[in-house]
């Protein structure tokens, strides 16, 4: 996607359309282990390949919240930016569902559709993204979400 800055009017005209797709990201065991250490979630299905091999997953899987955490990186790669952007903050999720497990060694990418855009007041914009995180080679996505952000713009 072309990463040039868009005016508020240009971005508003994109509501309802897919606006970008991130690069593929490898989910290897070292990434899963690092996330387990940071999050404190050391459940065997994430960090013990031998024991996880006997689980219904047949091996270790990524944490669902690791996939969520990667949304920031994928968004930087794929989302258009507003002209005059000072900062962007997460506002939350209206919907977040983990659809399919992410086996170690998988590659993920995110598709972003601009679902909503509202100028709450001059210089403050609420943005809603419909996000699908795909697993390379699989029909079911890892997750789907309606992700909410606030964008703060320089005063005109």
C-alpha cells in the first residue's frame, strides 16, 4: 500500500473498503517463548513442544494475545495515515474472536478494512478497523476483530 498521508476527507471516503494488507510475520518458538515470559502465560501448549505434541493441537501454538499484540506492527505496515497525525492510541475492541489456533512455524498477516471514521472534535478522530489476521495456507483466520483507535491531529 502507498503510505502517503491522507486528508480527513480522503480517508473518510475509504470507509467500508479494505485499505491495506500487512507483510507476513513468522511465528516461531522463540517469539512464543518471549511472549510467554513477558505475559506470564507459560501454559504447556505454548512453551513445551513435547507435551504440546500430545495435545489436540499436535504441537505448540501461539498465544491469542500474542496475535493481538502483533496488530500494532501489522497496522504500521498496512494502514493509511491521516495528514497532521500527532499520535494514535488504542481505544479498545468492540469485537475480538480467536477463530483458529496458530501453530508454531505459521506465518500471519492482517487485512484492514476501514469500518468507521468519526471526527469527534477538531483534531480528534475515532477510527474503527475490521481486522482479519490470516494464517498462510489455512482457510480459517487466526482472529477477527473490530479494533478502535483514536487519532490526534495537529490543529489547522
